[in-house]
C-alpha cells in the first residue's frame, strides 16, 4: 500500500519508515525483500548493506514504530493523574490510533507476535522481549499507584497489568478486523469497570 509515500532518493530514515509501514500492513513473512526494496526505492544490495538482513530491518522498523507511532502507550501512562485516569486515557488514545485511516490498522507489535513460523524462533524471542518491556511499563505504573495508595493494598499488580495488556492487544486485533473507533472505546470502558474499587 502507499502509506507514507516514497522518497525520491535514498534517505535512510524515510526508507525505514516505508519498511515499517509495509511490515505493519503485511507482517514479516508475507513481506519479501523485493517488495521492500521496491517500496523503499533502493536496490536490494543497498538494503542489505544499509540495514543488514530482513530480520534486522524488521526489528529496526519495529523499534521505530515503538518510539514513534506506537509510542503513545508509554507516553500516555507518564501523564499525571490517577492510574485509572492514565489507563482510561490509554484506551481512548489507542481507540483513535488503532483506527487511523492514514496508516495500517492495529498495533504493529501486537500483530507481529503470533505471525512467525518454525525456524524464526530467535525473531520471535526478540519480538516477545519488546512486548514484555511494554507489559513491564504497565506493571511499573500500577506499582507506583499502589505505593501512592491509589490502588488497594490487596491488588495483584502483575495480574492487573496482564489484564490491561490483554485488553489493549484485543483492541488491536479488533481494529485490524475492521472494528470502529466507537466499538473499541466501548471495549476499553467495559474493561475499566473491573478496576479495583471502581463503581459498577
């Protein structure tokens, strides 16, 4: 697809952005080297010499996503307010970002997790590690809330973080399947009704 346009001449950052969008749309295995080189408007030899192999390019593209278009997960949780407010903002932001019309739908990291076949175990480990880092960010935000008595002392921070991450990943899969922004907002709202101490 034509997301992001094509640089007129080789420029590394722009080429990487193009690769990111292609991987995001089609996944690692369905995106061929020739497809990447054509979209990035470089030769395959330039691709290899600049980015290494396809796996290295994919991981660099994934990190670009996490620091850019997908970085809202981290930055939203760093905003002040209660932990409940933080995760409500996160789900609202996710509903908007996951359904934007100017980029592939869904979260690139979430969509990458289940897509690797046998022989790509090392790549799966790297992607899973990045997902674990995101989950750790949830845990840290909830642990801080517990220290600040913003959460009851009986709350299992690990379990709540996993529940919230599962909700966010589910929203991503729903978005890729065509769910509307309003539908994703309702999913987030429903999930937060299970927040410890929240009113039904």
